[in-house]
C-alpha cells in the first residue's frame, strides 16, 4: 500500500491567518475613514486591531512561505495556492502596517521640527 503524501496544514493556517490579519487592517481603515467617532467610543480597545493585524500577518507570511517551500521541494503536493495567497496576504498586511508606522514617525519628526525651531509652539 502506497503512503499518501503528508498534508500541508501550514498553508491552510497561513491562509486563515492572512485573511484574519487583513480583515483587521481593513476594518480599522474603514472605521478611520467612515466613522472615526466609533473608535473614540471604544476607548483603547481599538488598538488591538493593528496589533492583531501585524501579529497574524507576520505569522501568515512566515507559515505561507514555509508551506510554499515545502510544495516546491516536493515534500507535499497539496495546497500550493493556499500557501501563496496566505504568504502574499500576510506580507501585504505587514507591509502596510510598517508603511503606516513610518508615515507616523515622519509626521512626528516634521511636527517636532516645525514647533521646536523658533521658540514658538505649544507652551
């Protein structure tokens, strides 16, 4: 009896994590665009959304790339598309989170330069 190749559970987990992370990011963006007052009413709980987006996106990119490598090396021949989609969704989610962080840091530096140079500002 021939043994079946092992399943690729990493690919499926990567797909689920990638969808969940991107959904958190998209929901946060929708709240910020359409109804910013809802985030104010939630207190600090809304900060869990970018944290979960970054965490699950990182895990999805990592697991998806490992599952993709497993399929390419011939360890298994299952779930290549799930591995690709999970890795790409996770990478896009993490990339957008890093880009948003860089933009916030640059905006903070520009504000510090603008308010700190001539002795004026918010005293």
